[in-house]
C-alpha cells in the first residue's frame, strides 16, 4: 500500500449468532429480574424491598441491549455497531450507578456483611469501567473525523 492510499479501519463486529445469543440472553434476564416476587423469598432477605427502586434501570439496560443486539443480528454496518456500543455503555453506566446508589442487597442476612462493602466496591468499579467504555465508544464514533461511517484514514508516515 502506498503512502497516498489511505487504509480504512472498520469496527470489529460480532457475527449474527453472537448478536442473536446476546439478544436472547438479555431477554431471559429481563424475564428473570421482573419475576423478582417469585424468586426473592429464596434469597433469604439478601435482595431487599429496594429492588423495585432499581428495576427500571435494570429493565432499561437489558432492554436496550436486547433490542440493539437483535437489530445487529440482522444488520451490522460499522456505524450502527459504533452507535449501539455507545448506547450499551451509557445504559450500563446508568444501571450500575443506580444499583450503587440504591444498593438493594443486604448480605448481613447470611452472615456476610463484609460482602456489602465488596459488592459496592465492585459496582463502583463497574461504573468507572463503563464510564471508560462510554469515552472510548464516543471516540470511536466521533473521533478523528471518522464520524458514524467509520472510515478513518490511517496516518501516513
């Protein structure tokens, strides 16, 4: 390739089967989290009544990811993958932040009160990690003049 011929980089995309599997998994998650009145008694009080305060955020995250993955199973142009990567990261930050703020768990019910701190720390790390994903997804989508189409010429030496 000569210096005058720009290389075009494309977003790495998953296959149709990967997107369909992700959609199915997220739909199952949606069903399970909304049946909390059925499974909550089995948690021996670890999942508190505050679960209803975080359910909307969990539904939003799983719903966006299920819908986006289903769409990508049928069509996955580079620009759409980048837009949905950003959307997935944004709803993940929101959902993890809501779970961190409300924290609908009480592990002291099973003599593991220390795990409340550990779980909150993991949620905080999840918020931070998803925040990085938002920044990286935004840069991939809008950075270096690539725009949503995804064609970014490689620098010439």
